[in-house]
């Protein structure tokens, strides 16, 4: 029968793999990689420039999903601890691709939907320009809604709350105070997969906190050795109690 002849298949006869061969697909992949890279740059910037009292931690399995919390330090929402999530669309870093922020804590605020917990970003930024708007931009706005002294016509997510703030400020403050207390009660309830978890103090933590309060009165002069001594003492005290 003779020796078989092996021939290389021509491109015409070889099935094309769209993901591997298509120039358009390759260009799309490069564009998406660039978007992903920009997200990591934004987060790196955010670690140093986040608004005071606002903390954000990335999800373990999704580059575009973040867990966050804001500690409110003054104003009507003082002592509130409000948890939230940030989700970025795949096309984020294109024009008019807004991030989405949803509070998992209940927030009574004219800028937050009472049913879904979603922060109204589009009223503050009708157009989203990736050259001017970043994660730090929207987190600054998130913080701002807790310190506003009044709410204008752009506050449309919870119109009942907006009207109450205008027509009966005392009743509005009571609603806000109730919302703050609820945030404190639910602080140890963590969403599934949350990377910004809160856990109750263990005995060792309480002992260490008391020791540091007693012995380290001036934070400016505290040394590493003093802190380590407190940790060692707290560890021994915990063993003795156990």
C-alpha cells in the first residue's frame, strides 16, 4: 500500500477557534485586560486615599466585587456602622459605566433606596467619565450623604425620608437614630463571603485592651517593645483564667 503521506491541513479546512484566531476577539481581550488592570490601580490608590472612616476590602474571588464599611463620626448618623458592597460592571472604566453600591445595613437616607439599599449614584454623577471619576470619587460621595444638613430635589431614592426631613425634622432625626441603633445591633452579622468581617471580642482581646489602656497612656511615646510586653502579659493572664 506504500508509505502514508502526512500533510498539514490548510487554514480553509481547519476549524477556526474564535477565541484564539479572531483579531476582534483578541482586541476585546486586550481591552478587558486593560480595564482589569485599571481596577487594580484604582484599589491601590484607594488604600492610601480613601475618605476617613471608610474602609474597603476586595472579594476573594472577584476583582470587581468589594466589601466595605463606613464609621460615621459626627452629625445625625453619629456612631453608625454601615456595611456596603461595591460591584463594578465588566465594562467599568468605559464611559457611563457606573459602579453599583448597595448597603447591607439598613440606611434611612433620602439618597438610599429603602427596599434595595442601593445608593443613588447617577443623580450625583449623571455621566460617568473614567478620566474624572474613580472609586475614591464615589466613596467620597457615599460618605457625604451621612453628613448632609439638607436634601435637595436630587434626593429621589427615598422621597418619604426627604419630605420628612423638610416637614418634620424631629421625626426625621428619630428615624435616623433608630437606623443608627440598628446598624450597631447588626454589626456582627456578616454577609456570606464578606471579607470585611466583624467578630465579637474574645477574652484575650478584652484583657489586652484593658492593659494597653492602663499602661500606654501616651500614643506618641509608645514603643514596639511596650506593645509586645502587653501582648505577652495578656496571653499569660488568659492562660491563668482558663
